[in-house]
C-alpha cells in the first residue's frame, strides 16, 4: 500500500472515531435529560466507500464495499441491546420503518373490480373444483356472499362506485376522493366505466407502452410498477382501482396465459352453444384460476409494503350464465335474471390483524362506497356506518 493511501485510511478511521465520540455526546445529553426511553437513535449512511479496495478511493462503482452500509438502532423497550438482524435492508426501508416505530402508517385501499365473476365458481364459496388455490391459503381473507344490482357492466360498475341505489347521477367514489385530496389511481383493461375525473387514469393501451413483458396482454399488466407507484405516492391516503376484464366472454380461453389452462378440455369457439357445457365451464374456471393468481399477487405486493395499513376488496360487476337454462353470458333484465347473473363474490383482505370486520351476512355493491370512506377515515354527509363492512 502506498504511503498516501495509508494516510487516507487513518484520516477515514479518525472520522469514524469522531462520529462515535459525537454520538456519545448525544446519548449523554438524552440520559441527563431523561429522554433515553422514548428517543429512537439510528446510525446509518447513504452508501459505503472504497479505501483502496479494487484500486479505488471513491464510491460510484457497484462493489460490495460501496453498497454496504451500517444500520444501527437504539430504542429501549422495542429493540434488545446487542441483537443482530441478518436481513438485507435498503434505503427505501428507512422511512416505513421509522413511521411504523412512530405509530404512523399510510392507509390505502385497493379495490379490484371483477368482470363477469360469478360466485358459484369460486372454491372460496364452496365450489368443488379448486379455482382458488392461492387465496384459500391466506390469513385475514374473508369471502362474503353478495348480489349485484344489475346484470351488465355499465350499471354494475356504477353501483360499485355509487353511495346508494338511485337513477340520479351522484358524484362517484374515485372523483369524490380525488376532489378531497386523496391520491387516486385507476388502471383498467375494461370498458363501460362512468366518467372518471382524476389525474391518474391509465387504460390498457397506455399500460402497454410502459409494461412490456410476455404477460402484458393479460390482466396482470394492471400490476406493472404498481408497488413502486404506491411507495412514491407522498400521500398518506390512497385509493387504487384495478378494473379487470378476465372473465369476459365469449372468448374465455383467450383471457389468461397458457399455464392457467388447467381445467380441460376447454371451449375455444366464440359460439358458446357449439361447445359442451363442460368445455365452456372449464374455460370459464380457468379465468377464475387466473383471477385467483392476480388477487394473490396484489396481496403479495401490499404485504411487502411495510408501514402501510392496507385492504383489498374484490367485487364483481355482475355474474355470468354458462349454459344453464340455455342462457349464456349476462345482461338479462334484473327482474327475471337467473341467479348466476347476479350472485357475485365480495372478497376482502386486510394487512392488519387488528382490523375487525362485521359478520356481513349478505352484501351489496353499495357497501363498497361506505367501507372505503370508513377505512380511509373520511367524513362525509352521505356516509352510512351501517353500510360499512368494518366494525
Ligand atoms: Zn361486465
């Protein structure tokens, strides 16, 4: 080692010693003023540094020495002195960790609108085929029976966003929240939506420009970059809507990637009456299997966001006929519609064990509006506590 390099290392170590001395002064002050117990001390860095390693005296190359940094915490009562944590953390974990220690969390509501998802074909509701292998393994997941108030998309989606059944046009949930300063995101691969007057509205074409991968033709494109978008929000209340199209007929078999072709044989014709009912139901069940995957990926993303208090709701716009009474798809007048067209799933997941839900024996689409206001703690003259799913 050259002499000047040796000198640099001594200078560097002197700096480290100086930092240590001054942290000692801070600790002494806290002790003298009885502030030790309720003060969190964190010693960390923005990055590491080379001290001749690899021939460098710098930091701007990706080797272990410049990537590694210390993260030391002193917080009596919460963190045991001398304990080690081998998990890898990074700079973006600092803010959520400190917010959690301070008891402050970001609240967010994720709402997934299903398309033509009928309740009877979800194993969460007792279906004999395993169409929910992933969701059925999760904790804090609740599946409530619900009926849609219509059998076609525009009316079903409107009911999910309205605060009550009415022929009048009231301000819908995303517009109301956006106007009240909530960070609202709407991503869609579907259509038939009322006017969504928010800044962050992204349709399938726009998502396709930023999300290029092999599955981008399917509904999982809705999740592309979403976790990072949430982390960069800067708002402590968020409402995110993913409007899917997975179970929309008649081409059920075209709505999911090949690996979800698990129930066979399937109907591949657009003329549904040319397939056997078994082929038709198999193709449809594969769309529910894919929905199970998408919802579990949403929950995985939300679970990884530490310091966030999240819930996910999945409610469909209407159900679907699959050849029962020789009826196909949906759109029958509500007064004479078969139950397959209006019996829908209402699935809830919460990140927080302390969030308690009511018994909620049977729900409507209008429960969404009031549950979202309740969860985000937003006061409103139209809020009806009896319509919230939360205790
Ligand atoms: Zn629909």
